[in-house]
C-alpha cells in the first residue's frame, strides 16, 4: 500500500511539471534571436533614415538630385549600408546644364546614361574635408580620385575652398562639405560633373 501511495504521489508530481510551460534552451535561444533580429531591423531603419539618400531628400537644395536618383534607381544604393562620399549637385547646379539636358536624362530610355552621370559623383569610401585637403596639399595641389564609374575627378584648392574638376576640365566648387550620413559623407557642389565632353 505504501508503495502504491508513493507511486501515485510520483505521478501527481510528474503531471504538475508537465502542465507548466517549458522554457527549454531552444526556446530561450529563439527568443534571443528574435530580440537580436528586432534590434538589427531597428538599426537598419535608423541607418536608412539618416542615409545619403535620406539627407538628399530632406534638403530643399537637393530636390533635383533626389528626382534624378529615383529616376536612375540609385536611391536604394545610397540608402543601403556602405561607405560613400557623394559630390551632390545643388538645384542651381542642375539649372546650369544646357537647356533640355536634364529632361533628356530623366527619360526612362536614358536611365543608363543618367545612372552613369550620377555615379560619376559617387566615390567609394569616406573622405572628410580634412583628409581631402591634406591629400591635395600632399600631392602638389591636385588629387585624383576614382569615382564609382571608374573615371576620375581631380580635387584642388582655390584659397580655402575645395574645387572638383571633371573629365571636361569644368570646375565645381564645394558649397558645403562633411555632411554626415549613416553610410558616408555628402559634399554639396555648385556644378554637375561630367566624365566626358
């Protein structure tokens, strides 16, 4: 009888433990992964909201560039993680283009040409104004930089101002530099750069 009572007691204890939700190492790990995923998603959202593309969109002086980036489908590239330096032409810079040039570039059939023009303004990696000025001085007053298209632009100084010379020999002055973004830096320039004449 004592043996029967003891076994019954054991069964009761077993059923008690079975009704309580089990926190296994697997579920704990899954919860940790979910939490990590949520943190990663939030970090990505924050980075996108302060990305180069987001900074351009938020600037009243870069609305034409924002339109061009969307037309060329480059806005996603400049929202994604990475490290870029972008010479961003202001609205005024685009207005200096020969009449009809921008309208032609914005046509869907000219998307590849527009992409090429815009990527010529993108430098892989972050170059601060201090580093750029030092590189110019250290290279005898001129510093060649390879753009995302593989073509080069040349950085120079005009007094205290940084100047970017394109493939046509045209100069664009940096109006604002070192605008921090989550995926790089933005320099606002007063002319559109072109790789070829």
